[in-house]
C-alpha cells in the first residue's frame, strides 16, 4: 500500500456530506456553513523536522512564519481571509528555549501580518523531532468560494509569481552550496532562498480575483505544477496543455541552475512549495486578471489551456514544431495501478 | 526554562481579544462567535507515539477512538456538542497498512459515535514515530458555555465517574503485568484497562448539566485532579479543599493497587487521562445534579468545597480529626519560581 492508497482509504472513511458541511476532504480546505451568507474554511498542515524543514539552515523565526504561510495559502486558494489559528507544537526534551521563543515570535508575527488571531492549541513533548501543526480557520462569502473542481474546457490556465524558486532554494541548502544565516547568502540566490525559507501566501491577490467572479477553479501550488494541476484537472474532469516557454521564473532560476548544474524546468514543473496560485478563467477575462495583479505589483502568467480529456501535457517548441510530454503527477500515471 | 515557562511565553504572544473571539488560550477550548446566538468551540490535541501512547499494547482501532475522545472531552468540558473534526496523521515510512487502516476506522467510528464529521486534514511522513493531531470544532449557545474561571466561594466541587482508573490501567501495562490484546486481560483489571485504552468523553452529561444553568465552572480531567483543580482555582481566583474519603473509585482500583503494590490515592489525585468532568455548583443544586447523572446511569461525586484563598488542600480523616496536605499542581507550588 502506498501513502496515496492509504490517504484515499482514509478519505473514503471521511465525510463528504452532512449538516452544515459544504465541502469535505478533497480541496485546499473544508468548507462549512457559518451563517446564511458566510462560510468558514478549515485547513490543517503538519511540518516535521527533517521531513519538512531542516533546523540547520532554517532560522526559527522564519520557520514560524512559514508554518503560518503554508496554512494561510490554503485559505487564500479558496478565496478566503484567515481569521483564527490554532497551534500544536511538539518539542524534544533538549529544545533550546531561545529557539522555541523565536519560532513562537515568527508564528505570532505572521498571524498578525495575515490578520488572523492565534487562539489556542497545545505544547507537547516530542521524542526526537520538532513537530508543528497548525489549523487555520478562514472566512468568506458562500457564493465567493473558489474550488478545484470548476475548471471549464477552453479556460486559460494561470499561475501567480514565479515557479520553482522554493525548490531551487531548498536544493541550494541541500547541496551544501549555501550555508549560514541571512544576510550571508549570495545575492543572486536570494529570491530562491527567500521562497524556500519564507514564502508568502497570496491572500490579497486571491481575494481580489475571487471578487471578480471570473475565476472558475483555483488552488495553491504546494506539490509542484505537474502534480497540482493534475489534481485540478482530475477534480474538474478535464485535461490541460501547458506551454513550456510560458512558465514564469526561468531568469530568476538561472544562478541556482548553473551553480548546481540542474535543469530549470524540473524545478518549475516538479518543485514543491511554490505557494503561488494556480487558477483558470475564460480567455475573455485575461485583461481583467492582469489588471488586478498589476495593481498589487504581482505577476500572473497564462501558462496553458484546459482541454477535453484527462491528464496534463507539456508542449515544448522545437525546430520542427512542438514536442509533447505527459507530465500528470510528475510523470506517474495516477490512473493506472499495479 | 521549563516546558511550563515556554507554554506561558507562547501564551503571552497569543491573542486574548479580537474580532469574534470570546475566549482565547487558557480554557479547554477557544470560543469564537458563530452567529448572534451561537458560538464555536475549537480545540486541538496531539498524541505522539512513545510519549502519549505505546503501540505495543494499544490496539490501533482503540487508539483512533481515544484520539477522538480526548479532543471531544475538551468540547464537552465547555458544554458543547462536537460537530467537525480535522485529522493530521504522521506515519513513519515503515508503517503497516493494516495498522493505519484500523486506526482510521477507530477515528471514523468514534467521530460517528459522537455525532461529528471528519471533514479534512492531511497525512504526512514522520521520521520515526506515529503522530496524531486532531482539531475538534464544537458548537453551543453563547449563554450556555461553561468556563474554568467561574467557580464561586462556597461551591461544591464535583467529579463524574471514577478517578485514577486510566493511570492504573497504564501502570498495569507499563509494569509488564498485563500483556496481550483484549479480551485476554484479567477481568478484575478490565475497568482500569478500558479507561486507559478507550476513554469516553462525557458529552451528554456535560450538555445536560450546561442546560440547567446551575453549574458555575467546568473543565475536564486530563492531568489529574490535583493539577486540573489547581488550574480551575487559579483561573477562578479561589482555593479548594478536597476530602480524601470522598474521592470516587477506591474499590475499582483495589485489584490494580494490590497487583502493583501502589497507593490508590496517588492514582486518584495525580493520575492523568481520566477525561471525567470536574465542575462546581451551589450546594443547593446538589439534588438536581445527582438526578441528571442518575438519569444517564452515571455517577457524580461531591469531593470538596471552593474556599477563599488559593491552592488545593487535601483533608484526610485521622483518629485525631483531620490531616491537611497542599496538593496544588501535584505538590509543586506553581506560584513560587526559582
């Protein structure tokens, strides 16, 4: 049994319908009724030392910020604003108090920055590794929630910001090419390092997009474009074509790519933890979308098109035309099982 | 810095006031406004293998049930009914699928039994130990929430059920005196073993008590009577006297006490994980309280009295009258700091 099989088995046990439940497991957040016009968005993510972060290079303050941002990103992805947070912190017996206090300061400052209140949780002993679980509660109008399952054939596929920066930043640390704490890093790597250590959830952009009513489907990018877009397509019962030359971020990835001798497209397609927005909309609304992003000083890029069928196909320009490659779930065919 | 110092430092960073927040950190749940008449109760607890449970004797199905029950107990303690649950499950790479599926079944069945819906969460890789974090969301009327801070001088102090069973059950396993899986255990130890492996949250009793308006303060017993009552007293700015001979459960603890050569009062006062209710009420309402419990087939016992001052004092009958002992926070003076 793979981890995915298990997750599916657990999901099968969970609830999809019930009193007050608008959306159960299967999107960035669960959605429940708050009152007649509003809903609450609920999400929960765990970060475990040595699996999701490495204390040897992640300053505790930024780790605290990141733990909040990755959860807030799920709220943003559905068009909500974060309201409340709960924290469960597992600390080994030999924790450094200064480290834990810096972590807490980061959590608290990030909550304040996103406008949400840290209202509860617990602190427990952990046998060996630091564990950080956050539950975020967001709010929005019932008719403004954006789901993964509403992409339409013919839609333009958009992403915010740049792709692959966080994965490149992580590889810089893992390879041993970047050491020390900020601001000691080489400046040409700073955007990638920042994306890994301290990502920012796109709350304001997502809220503005949700207000327009022109976005069909939305989610956040946490597992890489190939995997996340595959989920969006699967839930919308459509397929997608991505154009390689449209993927944003090639220039910013160049220093890390030459330092580590890596292919930028691997980071852009398969790199996780972008925490950018992935969304689809009718092509007629492209100007509206670009205007909204421009007003916030953010970049949005049309990277492909929703098509009939299933799976995600990457098109690359060649001298003879186009070369196509299936990249659903990073090349793993999610529909075929052994 | 002790764990408690750190918790207090983190709590100081957290929010006590804000839009929609009725009660922040410091009670069994955070309380937030749902609509004009109702509130939501939010709680989150983490269980980590080898710290909070031991897979060698805890059947995964019952562990799943327990993870839900201990969180539901926090909802019950404030007079609420559980509505939604989120689960974050950390599994080591070498997990047994059958084990994980049994665990999930337990979580799901317990949610159903308590009438709440499992609506989301995540599954992550854990480097070594199984970790289980649940967030529970409950609901009740705003004017029916029961807090820890409302005990009044002269109140009778009550506990539901029996004390110390779970701690005795745990000690039976730890000592190696009980091995194997149910129903192989010696029958005279069954109540203690059940209390440790599969506690039950007192939702119905708590709800009925909350309806009467005669309960002043309430919380659940998770860290042992001495510690939990100290918290209740501290937050109510009162003291308490407990009468040793009134503590319920002596007879049921006898087999475990003689097997392990332990003092029953240690389990009853300092044993954790009772998940019974601890509450205070005017003595004139004693009959009402006993009638409510009797209707549900549950036992409630008056164990002491709220007094002016601070701290918890245990009174024991001796041949010459009474002997007194300060037992606040299990004998540790929470107010004195080095």
